[in-house]
């Protein structure tokens, strides 16, 4: 089963030596994803996905943040550079769950 979600969310930075740029998926979408695909997760509660931002598509995983009860999408440096995405930006993207 493949399901595509199109949404808009804010890019934030997880602090550290090599900070990660991340997007937290909306709670309602995360709840739906958990309901449909939660039992198919891999290590660290991850689910394989295909993501598109602008003209750039790539395969990665989303990870469940148990405290927030929402999935988190890490953004690759190459993608951020190609699509000119920075921390604090609200971006539109599509995400396809690929269990």
C-alpha cells in the first residue's frame, strides 16, 4: 500500500556538533500514518518514504518522535541547497510512505 501526503511545515534545527535540519509532520497526519503503517516500522520507529520538495525527490525515512507523538523528516544538505531551504522556512512537500 502506498499513500502520499502533501503538506506544509516549518523547518527547524536540532542543535549539536553537526546540526540536523528537520520537519515535524502535522499531528493529524502522523496519527493517520501510525494507524496505517505503525506496525511496519523498522529500527527507531522509522518508516521508509519518498519525498519531493520543489523539483527534488529522494528516498529517506521518517522517525517517530514519541514525546511529540509525530513523525520527523530529516532534510539532506544537498536537498536544502538545491531547493534553497533554510531553518525557519515554511515549505510545501509531498511524502509517500513506502513500506
